[in-house]
């Protein structure tokens, strides 16, 4: 396949290129254009503007990764998310519609579906209820794509090509060598030998290993399943307590988990909220909530029974590279 990937210099883009470069022809689209191994040429966003796009090669698949990542420190301006996550998606999808490409893969996020999982597991049937500009900008991008399609996920009759396939992928927290992401907080706590005080909260979360993610993307490209929204996650969720144990093992440190009474911890968090302290009720919720994501729809569509890397092996590999 001849593939155009936006955001090739990001964490996901770099890993995806390494995975695909041996068997596919890859072009890039990014705000910078240094040479990158495995990429024939990198185009600029101006190149997909009307009037200039005719000079681009013919692509089979467009993978849209470019976007503004979730700022966990909340220092980013809200409009920046919409300018990038929504605006760039509109631009590249408009190009896709008038191009000869047959597949469009958009990287959204589970945060476009829900900030908090209601019930046991997050599935594609959930009515989206994002909280904050990151998730809101991603759902706006999804809505723009859907606005160009009919109820059967086909390009509307006034468009040129009805045979296109469109995939909106919502991965959960992606990790891999060189990318700490939201694992960083827990990693710092364990690395410094600080006891984890929230052991009484036996919550579970889903993760997405970068190797599994790359495998899934290639399966979409090769198998060309039905268009739609697909949630992406490893096959099993993992409890925070298990994650603490994995981090400790990677650092050859003793596991220090304290099972302090939940009511006492909740009371401390409420005081933190009242006094505007870093540890407050919202922070406690984020640290102890369940966020389990179903990957069953994706596996059924791709006709796979299990992903190549199990969650524990994948996390061990990631943690070993933190140093």
C-alpha cells in the first residue's frame, strides 16, 4: 500500500513508520519536514490545499495522527485544541474526499467518548460526553467526519467516490519505549521509594501498547473491514496496584503499597478540595477510578482472537526503558 501519515514525527507516528516501512510505501505530512528513515517524502499542510493537492502522489490510505496531545498539567489554551485537533482533521478529511485514497484512519481518543466510564466497561455504544477541550475537540473532529457521511457510513451521494472506508479509532492510554505519558506520576512515586497510599482502591484501567497499536493499524489497512468507530485497548485491564508492582520490579525496589482506609483518604481529599491543595477530590477520582475499555468490536471486525503483546509484558518493556 501507498500510505500518507500525518504527524510522522510524534511518538505514534515514529513507531508506526518503523512497523510499516518494510512492506508499505510511506509518505509523511507534518509541520516540519526533516528526512526520516522509512519515509519517501514529507509534505507540508499547505500541500493539501485546493489547487496544490494535484501534485501529490496517489495514496491508498491516509492515517491522520497529527493533533495536540492531552496536557495533563492543564496549561494549554482551549482554542489550541480546536485549532489543531478539529481544524487539521477537517483539512485532511476534505483532501481525502476529493483524492483517490480508499481508506481514512482518524486517531481520536476514548476521551472523546467519556471522561469517566459509567458501568463496567466503555464500548462504542456510549453516547459521547467528553469533558475538557481535549476530548471536546476530538469529538468535534469526529462529528465533522460523520457530517460528510450518510447513516451507513458511506460518502454522501454528492461526493465523488462511494467506495471509501472511514475508521474513527479511539485508543486508550498509549505507552511504549520512550513515552512515559500518564505513567510518569506513578513511576516517580515508586522510584523515590514513596509508599503508595491508595492500595485500598482496587481500580482497573485499560492500556494500549504501541506494538499492539501498530499491529492493529496494519490489520485495518490490509483487511479493510466495515467503516465505523472502534475502541482500541490491550486485551486485559490492569489494576493500579499491579502497575505499582511492575514499576517496582523494573527498578528493583521493594513494593510499598499501603491500604489506608478509603473513608479516611476521601476525607483528606475533601479537605484538599476546600483548601485548594494539589491532592483533592478530583485528583483522588482520577487516581482511583475504573477506566476499562472494550476492544471486542475491533477484534471481531479484524477477525483476531488476541493481540500480539499481553498487557504485562508490554508494560514491563516500556518501564525498562525509562531509566
